[in-house]
C-alpha cells in the first residue's frame, strides 16, 4: 500500500475519558487517505489501553507509548517521526475534526505555492459544559513574520495541515519549552515559510476543567505571562531586530502581568502594568484597562465575555 497523504498526530496524556471522540472524528472523515498516530505520553489513567483498542480494530491507526511522561512536545515529535504522510495534522485529544476537514484542507493546501508550509482553518470552541464560546477566525495568511511574534494568529493549532518536510526542517517541536509550544512552532514556521488560511470552520476545540491555559474565556493570566516571558527570552534577537514589534510585545506582556496581578488581588500592581501597556502601545483597549483595574478581574472577565459574544453575533457564527 502507498503512503497516505495525511498523518494525523494525537498526543495523549490522561485522556481516557475523551480521546475516543477525537479518534472517531478522524475515522469519520469523508476521505480515507490518512493515517492516525496516537502517542500515549506515560498516562496513568488507562489511556494506553484505550488507544490500543482503537489500533487493534483499524489498520490505519497506530498506537505508540512513552514509558514515562516526557511532555507534549516530545509526544508530538514521536508522532511526527513515525508519520509517513506528506502532510501532518496535529489534533489535541480534547478537540474534534469536522468530517470534511481533511478533504477540504488537502485540496486547499495542494493549491498553494511552494513557499507555503501549509494552511490552517477556522474553528469553534466550547466550554466544559458544551456551551459555545467563540468562533476562531483570524484570517491571517501569507507572510506572517514578524507579526507572529506579537499575535498568535496561526490557530487553532488542531486546524493545522503542514508539510512534514517543513516540520523536519525546523526541527519539530521544542522539547525545552514547558508551555506555549503551539505558538512557538507557529513562530518558527512563519520565520521560514508563508502560511495559508482556509476560511471554513472545520475544527472544534473543547475546553475541559483541567486545561492548563485556564478559563476558556479569560484564560489563566499567570500562564499567559509565563508563555510570553519564555518567548521574550528565546526570540530576543528577533525583538532586537524589530524594535517596534518588541514594544508591542512588551505592551501585551505588561497587560497580562496586570491581569495576573488582578487575579492575585493586587490592584495597585495591576494599575502600574496597565499604565505601562498603554504607554508602550497606546490603543483604546489598553487605555480601557486602566479604569477596569479598579473593578478587579471579574469586571475584565465580564467585558471579555461580552466582546466575544458580540464578535460571534457580528459574524453570524
């Protein structure tokens, strides 16, 4: 048999209760030109047995196992190393593909010029109760460098379809990073290649109560600060080469530091950080954070939820 066109890679860590839905969303694709590689990253909840059962009943599914937990980057890299498809699609164990995802995206990515690494699609997110949160449709495409350092527009990550040769060329996922690996891989791909966008909702993101990024609406401010601090250090050379980009990045880092301060109940520190954000990048959004700091994090969360709701309504999604 010839190699499949697409290799879907799902890293699995303690997701025995939900990885089956992700697997079945791949099995439900309208094309058969795919393989699914599941990587059990040292789970302790029976996830390994679950993925072995699926692999035993479908020859297109392959189950791999780490003896111990090595982290999501290592699990993704193990899957990529085993992949035989021309294109790789990452899929988080909480997420789902729409049935036509691979078919529609494969047609799109094959039409792109050679200087494109691949493409991504729009998506929709749901909270732990199954309520719709927002439509994720950034629309960014083409040359995203160096804007990708400021805005992580190459998302949702589970919507990616990227040539395996491009992932190999940049060395796969960075195993030295404990968090923010999705943004980091987007940065390194955008530094060398252009990126396409397919304006169709073909992926569902499902936030569980134990997601490390925190509340699906407001996020986890401390987690966001940690991501940005490590990226600030890793890409110091790029920020030095693009000082205006560096200022915008630092403004958003200050914004998240302010939100983390609000979360910790330190409104004075939050006010200082929001003032710094407004000075570095004088936008209306940053200016509004200053009075919002008086009300605390709950006020910011309500405003964020309202804005997301208006965005979804405005786009008819």
